[in-house]
C-alpha cells in the first residue's frame, strides 16, 4: 500500500475517532457548572472558559456531513447552540437577561464549513428543518422560562432517550406548564412554534403523550415568559 494511501486512511480514522469523542469536553463542562435542575453557575464558569472555547473550535473542525446520521446532526447542532449561548452569556456577564445583549440571536457567532451562523440560523435554518419538534426542549436560551439546560451533552446514540427525558421534564415542570385534563396553561414555546407540532389535535396528542395527563377538550392559555437569567 502506498504511503499516501496509508496517510489518507490514518487521517480518516483520526477524524472518525475525533467525531466519536467530539462532545466529551462539553459534557465535562456541563457536569461542572450546571446543576441537576438546570441552574448555571456563570460566575464560576466565567473564570474557566478555556475548555468551552476549545470545544467550540473542535466543533468547527468537524461539522456533520451528508453521510452522518440524523441523530448525529441533531446532537451536534443542539450542543453547538447551547454551548454558543453559554459563551455569549459569559462574554457579557454579569447581566440579568440575555435580552440585554444586542441582537443575541441574529449576530454571527460560529463558523464552520466555510459558513457563518448565528444562533437564529442554527435554530431556524438547521434544527427546525430537520423536523424534530423535541429540539425545542433541548436547546436553551439562558432564560428562566426556557427548558432547563441538561447537564449532560446530547449524544448520537443516546439522543432518543435524552429527547424523551427533556420533553417529559419540561411538560411536567409546573414553573413551565400547568396541565390539567380540561385546562392547559402552556409555555409560549407552543405558541411561537405551534406549527412544528402539527395540527391542534396533533399538538394536544403530543402534550398528552409526554405529560401523562389525559386531555378532555381543554381550554388553552399561555403563560408569560420569564427572560431572567437561568442562574
């Protein structure tokens, strides 16, 4: 076998191995600075950003390609969104709300594969287009009314169970939703992104499945959204 062929094979194996372990550093950071209830210790994290920045650099080096699985793409972009949001908060900390930052979702903040992305691009042009509504309970906008930031990295092989976990957790959290058989007080996520969950009947079926509450033609209201920082 020619040396050039061996080198290409070595580089390919190196890339595959790097992709397998791509979220390890992020997982360690989440375990260190995020509680089981999703409270983020930004104050301490601000003093220790080296690994976060290194993780985002690794993501930029190994973007998903067309051959990678749907779950690989989802895990990659969910983790990227969450890590970039944390980085944005740390760059502007201390603050009371992400809304104190000018255009937090529209400013380019990540470059990979020759393209630049804002948080909005990742959410609306990538994640939502994959057609998995549960991403809305996996991505975190650093706010109290958002789904809690999971203190573990999303992983390709564990993604289904992780999406079930975060969706059930969000729907059963009385600070986010209040669900009774004949009355729903829902997060505005279900209002803003209603079409991602299908028709009204499909949306109610979704809520019923993940909340464990049998619904009987409920009246629907939406809770006010608390944008205060999730610390």
